[in-house]
C-alpha cells in the first residue's frame, strides 16, 4: 500500500477515476479492524479486475457531534444524548483529538510502503472537520501533511449563528468566504471539500425537517463555489440522514437534481477540466450500496467524485460484534477457560474483518470499480 499526500498526486488519482466515470470509495474507520477490512476489500477488487492502482479514501471525523471517530479513539465517551461539545471542555476535546489522530494516522502509516495491499493507493481523509471544534488539527500543518482531502464543514458556523438560518444569502456568503479563506491558507497541503446546506429547524422536538426543505438549490451552490473555489462539494440530494422523505426511503436519492447540479457545475470555468465531477455523496447508506441488486448504481451517480460510506459499515460491524459477544458468553459458560480465546484480539478482529469485507467488496463493485481495469 502507498499513502498519497501530495496534492498533485491526489489530483492524478481523481483524474483517473473521472476518466473511468466512477467515484472513489471513502469509508470511515475508527478502529484498526475497520481499516484492515477496507484495505483488504480494495486489494481483493484490484486483483479480481486487474486494477494496477485502486484509490481508497479511509476517512475519519474529528470532533463531529454525531460521531467523532478521532475523539473516540482518543478516549472521549460518546452517545446521542449529549454531544461532545456539551460533555467536554475544548481543552479536554483537544487532548482527545490529538491522541486519536495520532492513533488513526499510525494505523495507516504501518502499511505505507510495505508489500501489503500493493495495488491500493490511500488518500487519508478528514470528514466533517468542524472549523471551531476541530481547529487544533485542521490548522496544524504537520497534521495536514498527513492527509490528502479535508471536508471543511462550514455548516458548523451556522449552528453558532442561528439568526442566519433566516437569511440564506448571508449564510451562503459566510460559509463560502470561510471555505475560501481556509483553502487559501492550507490548499497547498490538501484538497478541500465543503458544503452549503442550510437545514431548517426541526418543527417539533424529536422530529426531522422534511427532505424537500434540505435539498441543494442550484443558484446557491453556484454562488458558493464561485466564492469559495472549493475542490469538492457535498450536495444535499435527498440522501441526508437528518432528513425525512414522506415518499419513503426508496425515493431518497434525487437523481434528476444530481444531474441538474452536475450540469451546472460542469459549465463553470473553474470546473470544466474536471467535467464538473466534484461531488461528494454523503448519506449513501440509504441507497443500499452493498446489495448485489445494485450492481449498476454507478450509472446514477452524476458528478460524483467521492462516495462516502459509514453508517451501513458501522451497523454491520455492530451486529457482528454482538454475535461475537453472544458466542463468547456461550463458550465461557461451557468452559471458563475459553475466556482466554474470547478475549484474544486476533480472533475477534479477524472475525469482524471477514464479516465486513464482503460488504465493502460489493460496494466497490456497485460503484463501478471494475471500470478502472486496464
């Protein structure tokens, strides 16, 4: 495996994927086990189809409120009842983030330059980087030299200025300028993904905004990109986990909107060279991308450069871990000495890897990885 951090090499890998018409898979990981499963799946696909180099974007959130991968690995306790920023002071979070990033980066580095997973090219990626909460890492050039892409999630700024929810033009301008400033400072180290979602307040406690109110508006997107110059853009096209579609989950992905947005970006001079393929799809789990019935999914992914995948993967691991624990209970009940083997990380980790790998292999097939074969 080789880790790719130089932005020009990152650009080359994306150019190859765009030429093939497929996005790069960007699965999150918050354990060595998940990372190995992702690398193993990518190498399996590379060997199956004869792909000389297959890009993969193992990703981590930092202090993201819904799930901070890096904060958790640094020791932060997480649940949905209390967000990280309410549970811990910023100083405490900073300590978790520093340690968690060191561990996550070390997991990748231990394979870099080795003969393991020889056809895989890794672009270590920060997902949903929070401009304020995660500043200690997002503005550290030593950290940024270790990654290839940063999602600079400027929607955090709106949460700190709720009055902007009713002034969409000002909100878009604020988020675009913040993204542009970050790109101007750190674009020599990483490529920048961003978004301009303006989610309405939930109409009642415990409810979610209707999906129609969350969809990306073409004019706002174009204005945001014109000001920010972002390298990648995360559109809201129905797959947003925080939204609720009254028509059902089978109609979450708005393909006509994705096509319209793609055509709009492709016409912008800044993005003509990339044919407008700058989108990063979030919330992909609702498309059931690991189903063998979705082998032609890649044909629907208009303008997609990055295919993010985490919720489905995490859910699969949770179910697998539950089976391991339940089986361990039975083994220990029959023979207390079995606790030695139940606790052995080698058995547990490889059990989980073998459970995760087929799902990841199918996702890669469905998003069109075969088209990279030479």
